[in-house]
C-alpha cells in the first residue's frame, strides 16, 4: 500500500485533501502531519496516522515522514522564511525514503521576469525539489476565487469603490476546492511524475469585470478606480495593511502584505496570470468551478452596501 504524507494537514487545504483521500481509499495509508496534531484527532479516530511535524524543527521531521512514499508539500504561509522551511521538509523527505513530492506552487514561477514576489519562494522551492532527485509534481495554482469572495468583495461592497492597478490584465480565478481535488488526484494516481500542471478556472476575467460581477451579485454599484502601483500602496496603507510580510499583520483586515499584493497586481497587468487550461478537468474528471459559483458561497457574508 502506497503511504501518502500530507504536510500542514490541520490547515484548510491539507484537511480538505485528507478528507478526499479518506473517501477514496483506506485511512491507514495516510500520514497527516501538523504542528497541532490535536486538531486532527477526528481524522486519527477514523484511522489516519497523525504525527507532529514542525518545519522550523528539523529534528521532528525524520520521524514524521518515516514510511511515506508520496508527499503533498503544502506551501507554508510565512513569506521570507518558508524557503528554509520547505528545504528542511524536502531534505527530511529524501532521508525518510519518500519517492515523490507534489508541491502547491503558482502560475509562471519559472518566468524570471514575473514581478510577483510570491514567485520567488515558489521558484526556489521548485528548484530544491528538483535538486533532491525525487520525483516531483508542481501544482501551479492561479489566484484563488475564494480570495475574491472572502477579501476583495466585502471591502468593495462596503465602500462602494475599489482601487486597482491590474489594468486590463486577465485572471482565470480557480477554486481552492478544485486545487485540492487536483492534489488528491495526483497523490492517488499514477503517471504524474515530473509534471507541472497549471490549475485555472474556466473563465478569464479582468479586475473591472470581476468588480462588475460582485456589484451585480450584491445589488449595488461599485466603482473600480484605476490607480498606479503607488496608489495601491497608499490604499493598503490606509487600511493598516503591513508593507512587508515581516511586519505585524495582526491589525490588518487582509492577511497579506501590500508589497505582495501590489506586485501581484503588476503581474496581472503584465499578463503573467492570463492563463486558462483544462488541467483541472483532466486531473479530476469534472469541469472547474466558475467564479460566480464560488462567490455565491460567500455572498451572504458580505456587508450591507454603503448606500444602505
């Protein structure tokens, strides 16, 4: 029986992947690792092997990964230190005899001219996985549709306007659920070694079109204001968003730093996310979710429009 490791299994992505794999095969094949294994007690009760693992504590990783054959390496959240965290996990996986690592990456990370700073950590991690000599699969996600419904839409509806520097660049927003399903398919299947999959939604949207969709669904006008990159920094400063990932984000309404988001919009403007593929359907056997479907999941949580 092939043993499958899921790192960060107590997070949203990891738990969802574990649930799919529990539904498709024996629980005994799953090794679920987390810094907080108590959060996985219910999955342990269903037969999964839950283990402590902390990427900042390399000594914890050899035992955590022992006996595993395939591993889902879910990108950690801490920009600036996650390359070291990922390297520790990759090294430990190689020592433990893991044969294949699937990594949650990002579109066009192999383009050196991609201005989005998020690509730096992903590119370095992909390089480290390749250098390990293990088989690899890179799941290169587009922007999550859930981020639109959870973070962008509430502020846009509340304020009645939203600034943007993405211009008319297009994005095929992809549902996190579809990305999870793709990861599960790779871990549960064969023939995915040394492949990179660009995971996108089925439709390309500019940000003005995205805001227009939110406005229609919310039943209120929302103005999309085109600004420069400096204007975006000013906007995020006004919200109390930290400029850098290393700054304190505790008081911010958005869980990202502004240099991350502004360079992300620059990448959209310059066409680096203008990618639409059929990879989700090829891997999962079903079409990817449309942006409007995902937004509908969040619509009830949006604030009342400013005009109200």
